[in-house]
């Protein structure tokens, strides 16, 4: 089925492009989530008008993402985690934990799926995360993992 993408869809294409996808993928995922519309003759004509608004929106998002990226590069996110004797964490720091900490401490809403680590964070100390804010904008976030304060044993 041919569809016109309204948003960027990873692995399929960019907003404003006409792509051929499986019928079920289009009907059950892309169209209900307003990520695409069927490519009919009428929608192809309206695509020309829609492309200019897509370009304006993408330029605005890139500008906003650039400001957020600059702010993220200045931040050192401090996270508390339970750790053993050798500085190894009980578990690991996840993308969700980083996204929630950014929202709580710095009032920055970042999608957890946009956060990537070069390697899993399973030790105390300094680490880095890459955050893809826009197709053209990535930021590096410094993360400092500190041990949780242990409660005194009675």
C-alpha cells in the first residue's frame, strides 16, 4: 500500500515522502497513529501544500532542538543507585531512569527511546549518553552515578 508519511518513521522514511509499506502495517499502525495517510490522487495533490508546512515545522523543531542540545551539554545528571563493594551496581541505569531524572530535576522532556548509551551503565562513576533530539541534532549528556546512602543498621 502506498502511503504519504506525515511524521518521520524510523526504517520507513521521512515526513512528506510517499512510501510503499505492507497493507497491515499501514492500516494497523501508521494510519491509526496519524503517522501516514493513504496515497490517493486527492491526497497526492494536497501533499504539495502540506510539504511546505512540514518543512517549516521541521525547521522550527531543529531550532528548538538545538537550544535543548546546548542546555543538555551543560548538564551533569547525578543519579543515585545501589552498589556493591567494588562499585558495581545492583542492576543498571536504564534509558527510562535518565529520562525521568531529566524531567524531574531539569524540567526537560526527552523520549526514552531517543537516549542511547555506548555501553550499559553498570558501575559507579562518570558516564555519557547520546540523545537524539531531532534528525539533525544530537546532544551528549554527562551522567554521574553515585552510591545511595546506606541506612544505619540498629
